[in-house]
C-alpha cells in the first residue's frame, strides 16, 4: 500500500526521536494490502490510530484517482490537550487541524512519482458478479392492491385454530371465509355487538367483522374473531369480545362500530395477510399452521421493513442496528430480514428456484443457544408460511436447508481454531458471566473452582456486573495488542464512551484485574470469550466466506467481537468499488435493558465502535457512503399505557440531566384500560402494618446491588419486620436463600411482572441530582447509574406499578414525579418537547381504598416467570425464588424441579441428580452424576437400571471398588486394552482411506472421566506393586535394566 507522510508528521517524528521506528513501520506497511494495514491500527472513525511508545500516530485512508493511500497526518503525545480534543470530537478536530494538510494536487504528484519508484503490492480483487445479488435491498417492499382486502386474525382466532378439532375442519372454515369474501354466504347479524356477524356452514361457525378503514391503501378489513364447532351462545360471543378487547356487549365500548385507521386496528390483531391468498386453499392452510409468521406488524415495524427495502444508499438500509427492549419487535425484524437472505440463497426475485444456489452463505450468530433455536424455528416458519414466500414459491417446491446458517457464537469460534489450538481452551475452565459471579461472590462453587475464588475483601465494593463490564469491554475487549490500563482509559477512550469513573476503573484494575482475574486467565488456564476471539484474530484462522451476517443480543459487543464479525464477511476480501452500494448485509439487534453498562445503553458510544470496526474497515476511503442505520423501536408491546408514560418520565429526566439526545419516549401498543401508577408514603397514606398485610407475594424492587437484597431487607425496619429469612429443609448451599419477592434492579433485568412495587428509591436519591452543573464526571456517572437502575426497575411492571417510600424519599425524588409544575419546568429543556409532553404522566397518591390493590393475585405467574427465565439464563437465584413460590402454592414437584436445575447450574451434581431422581427423571439424573463424576451415585443409578450395560457403567464400578480389589483391576485392564485396540483399528482404517481423525467430538478416551479413571488405575497398580515413583534418569534409560 502507498504510505504518504505529511510534513507535520515528519517534523514531529524528528522532534520525538522516533524517525527510525517510523521508517521501519512504513516499509512494512508498503508491502501489505489495505485490510492488513488496517489491522495494524485502532480505529477512531474516520481516522486510524497506532501506538508507538507513549506517542500516537494518526492516519487516514484516502482515495486518489483509482488508488488508496494511507496518509500519516500527525503524532500526539499521550495526555496532550490536542490528543484529548481529537478523541472527543475526531471529525470536528480533523476537519480543522488534520485534513487541511492534504492537498489533492500535491497528493497526485507524489503518487505519480511513487509509482515510478515502487512496484505496487497486490490489490484487493474486484467484486465478482455472482456476489452482487447479496448487495441488493431486502425484498420486503410488498405491493398492496388498494382495492383488495386485508385479513386480520385475533389472538382468540389463532389460539382456537391450534386446537385439533378446529384444524380437522379447516376446509369448512376455509369455505366459510371464502363465502364471506365473495358475499355468497348469508351472515347472521348480532344485536349484542354492532358490526359483528356470525356465518355458518355444516354446523361450523365463524365470528367476524367486516370494516372499512380510513386508510386508502386497502379496500377493507375482514377481521376473523373466533371459530366455533357449535353455535355460540350470546355469553360466549361477549366473552370473545372481552378477551379481544374489541367489544363487551355495550355499544359505547365497541371498537368495531367505529371507522378506524389501519394503525388503530392493528394492535387488536395477532396475524394479518392479503385476501388474495384465499385463492389457494393450500396457501391459506400454510398460513394457519405457521404460528409466528404473518404477524400483524405495527406501523413502526412495517416502516422499518419498507425503508430498508427501498432506501437510497447510505440513507436507511443495511447495515442496521435495531434497538429495543424485550417484546419491542426487534427480534421479529431481525428474523424477517434474515429470512430474506436465506430465501435469496435458493430463489431469484421472482420466486423461481435457482439451478445453482447463490455463492456464499448467510450467518446468524448469538451466544444464547436457546435464542438461536427460536430464531431458526422462526425463520423456517416465515419461509414456509409467510404470505410473501407462499405466494412467490411454486407449490411442492422443496425449500433448501438453512440449518447451517445458524451458529452459536462460542461453538462457531471453536470450529475456526486449528485442532492443535483447541486444547488451550478447556471447557472445564471456561468463565462465563455466571461463573464469574460465582467466583467473585465465593458462593455455589464446585470443588474444582474453589481454588480460584476471589479473596479480596476490599474489592467487594464493586458490583460483579460492573467488574465484568470493565474487564470485557475495556481491559480485554477494546483492542487486540495489549490490555487497557487506567492511563489508556483516561487518555484513549473518549469521554462519551466512558461508562464508569476513572476512580472506579483504577480500583477494579488494581484489585479485581491485576490481583486476581489476570492471573487465573493468563497463568492457570482459565479463559473467557474475549480470549477465544483474540486467539482467532491473532491466528487469522477465520474464514471470510459469509455474505450476510446477523447478530442478536449485540448491545454489549466489544470491539474485538466487531473486528471478527467484519473479517468473517466475504466482502472484506474485495474492492467494493467507488459507487455507493444499495445495501451491505450486516444487521444487529440489542436490548438496552440487558446491557452490562452500569449507566445504561447509549447509542452514541456504541456507534463509535461500530463506525470504527465495521464501517471504516469496509469503506476506509468513505467512497461507499456507508452508515450504520440505527433504529430505536418506540412501541412498548408489554406494559400498560400509564406505566409506559411514567417510565417515559424517568427517561425524560435522563434525557435532560445527562443530555442524551437519542433518548425518545416510548408509546404503548397494548390496548385496554388500566389503573394509573400510585404512590404510597409511609406514615402518610399507608402504615407498616397495612403494608405487611398486602406485599408478602408482590414483587418488590429495592435500590441495592444484586446479591445484597437480604442485607438490605434486614437493615430496613419495615421489610425486616415483614420478611424472615426462609429456612430450607433441603441441603441447598451455605449461603442465605433469597427472599422470594425482593429483588434489586439488576437482578430483575429481563423479568416482567403484572405488579411491581418500587421500594425506597427516593431515599437512595441524592437531592443534588437535580442540579448537576459543575459536578465532575465521577458524580455524573454515579447519578446516571442510579437513574438507569430506577428505569429498569419501573419498566419491569406490565399492568400495575406502585411506589412505596418514606417522606424523605418523597421529597428527594417522587415530588418531581408528582408536581405538574416541576414536570413543565423539566419539559422546557427537552428536545422534541411536544412529543415528550404527550407521552409522560405524573404519579398520583394512593388512597386507603386502593391500598389493597398492592396484593399480588397471581403468584403462580410469578413462579412461572422465575422458572422460565431462570432456566433460560441458567440462574440459580431465580430458580430458588421460583422454588419458594411453588412451595407456597403447594406444587412440590415444580419446587423440586427448580431446585434440581439450580443445583445443576451450580455444578452441585450429586444433589442435582438426586433431585431429578425424586421426580423420576432418570436421564437428567444420569447426566448430572456423569458430569460431576459422582461414582457412587452412578453405581446406584445403574443398580436401578440393571439392563443398561455401558462403558460408563464399567468406569463407575471400577472407581468405587476397593483399591486392593485385584479382580476390579483385571476387569479394568481388559477394558483399557479393548479401548486402545478399538482406537488403533479406527485410526488405521481412517489412514487407509486417507481420512483425518475427527476433532469435533472428543472420544471417551479424551474425556475427563476417562482421564480420572486411568489416573486412579495407575495409582492402584503403583500401590499394589509398592514401586516408588520413577526418577528422570530412569526414564531416560541411564539406570540398569530391571
């Protein structure tokens, strides 16, 4: 590559005495391709940065005619004011001080002379034509015939149609709907519900409504409300109306009697599709069978799909980042778009099957394997049942396989490593966030982990989430070449990207990192995902062969992860030309509530990483006009309108106090009338005795850190009188059990409950938060962390939200949520004031008549929420809360089930297996005993199942045998011999047919169980022979032969 140095750059190189280093570095760069050159730099969009000693080289890639030049612009000394200004605003600083050094005419002359003297290195090849279809827009710009109807189906219809007896009569229901559409069936008018009709054929009935909307894009809506296999009674019809929230028998509340816009009607529908699909009964049946396809998308979702399918280059297509909380529709958008790329692998734009599949493959990555299964099933359902693909594809056309397009991130990384490298990453020593917390808190540890637990009492002042965030996002995940130091954090990370104070970073670095985590991950063989990614990047063993890369749960992706994702793209290996391209197929989805960032998700800081690691890498000279298309989903699909508006008020505070421009209010999607949030102030409109009567099962979120809930409750005079630490009759752990319904905001992340109480957040709120002027960065970060916790806590509620606080807490926080004048004062500083004004409310005081509404009336739903989320996240704490709720409900089997999985996730395999045995789950029990090498438990298990003769049984019997048992030794010797012979036979056969040994699945000869057994076997033989350990000279052959 051509390397140009400005005079300012050369002057500083001479001043700092690093000319020789610069010369050698430039000589290396001139022999490399552009992608290799970029790998030598860190990215500060749109510039590049390189460390040399305590200096920082600043560069930029420019295109001059048909060549790309690396222009070395300036050298900064770390800590200089100029360097700080550059990091804070690189584009603005560069336009004033860096770019003016580059004169286009001068660059052309220099390049012409350079070409004469230097033989140019190999350039990136041009993009081959067969890859161009991948760069076309997604195909979700579906034409709508304005005179045609749209069919809507309610949740009730979809639920009923899943029943066997309804699906068996699908042809009859199809004929009824066809008759309604063609107006050949005579419907029955229903006096109890205006514009609701009943149509019958062969004693099967369809309840429906036909509406004309104010939307000119459709001819009308046929709303299918419910199917019946008998004539429904008036009461059954009214119940359908209530369940769908469309009518209740009174004319005033009948939504279907009004003329609505399509966007007003869509929230009441579960599924939608164009009526022309009724022309083919098989196509309609495919739609009915596809549970998650043809969802009734909101206007917002449809606009996103349309915009990415039609936008001009650099103006709203891909690459895309979709940001939204659980239930916001972000995963739906990701699956719709990924389905398009799976489809184009095998089909052209007209739906004709390609004779040869398109070159290259799409790739869907996520760390969560359960989420991956949902994504795979969702895309399969879309391809088989969505009306777009059903209409385009020929009947009977067999779809191409898409299974390999979905990969769990960690297993995918393992597959990239050479076989000889995989032994460095022993899965037994993998540290996930869950295991990090175990080690950090020193609880629920198996024997193998006890020796590496954290023993630094002074470090307990940091939350494990914050430490994990600092280590993975900054110390290890910010760059490939070396770990980030506190000096680097202060001087290399722009202020807008700093998520904790320098003081806290320094403390975590000096204690948690230097004195513990660095040691166990560099000296003792333990590792995490950042180590695995760094190794793949160092070895360059990735395969750039993927044409579309989609990632879910990307809110906390590090720069290393983004570097790897970019290098997996097949387009990183080609010159993409000079003209802007329609769409570059990268898409990411993130959940702001799942971020590890203690101050919350900020797109402005995340954008810097995406611009640096993805955009700059693929378009270094900014010829393609690539821009990350950030879409914030504004609809909240889970919580009631009043709760959404109160959480918007908290967002308004964050928006104004911390000047977070991108924060916008959400809008509620859910229809219906729900009570507004209420505030109860102790000793004012509620006393402790009343509170005790109502909150024993209601979810209470307190303002402490995760793991400190019991201590917080014990130190609070009200909660300590209500809740006693539950005594467990089961041998769970040596640690205290959680109080089943008291959680910190961090512990409540990702959970949703009908009722939530925010308890004494006001007391934790320093009143100075309302005037941050002149406060330092450290104080601002602390305050922002508090408001992020408050927002997470409040947004856990879906139907009812209550505040319980003291008079002091009310003065410090909740008066600002209750006083209309204070709200208007805050709105004066908001951007888009009108939009905020329409979507926030104040909180009103509860009364003695409403205090009983604090009581939880559905504890079973809470138990189920804790159980399902605990299983999905492998969180023992959530499962133990579920166990307590199930015990209180008298559901003993469910309680044992939750306790069993909690033990398994804590690697207490013997206890877990015996709990599974109580439930009659023999296979799960065996898995636990085998994984934990619980030999006695395994032998007992095999005694219960005498017909099962396996190698594992032989190992277990040997391990529990008396060490002096010679017969057991003889049997095991035969076992070893047979295994070795089998191994040799397999290897010889593979060599004879020129095959390599498989490295994907280790044989039992390589498993820890076999290793343990062989070690015990050797020890017993040694003991029987009474032979001392051989010395090194004996092994070398220098001792006399025996």
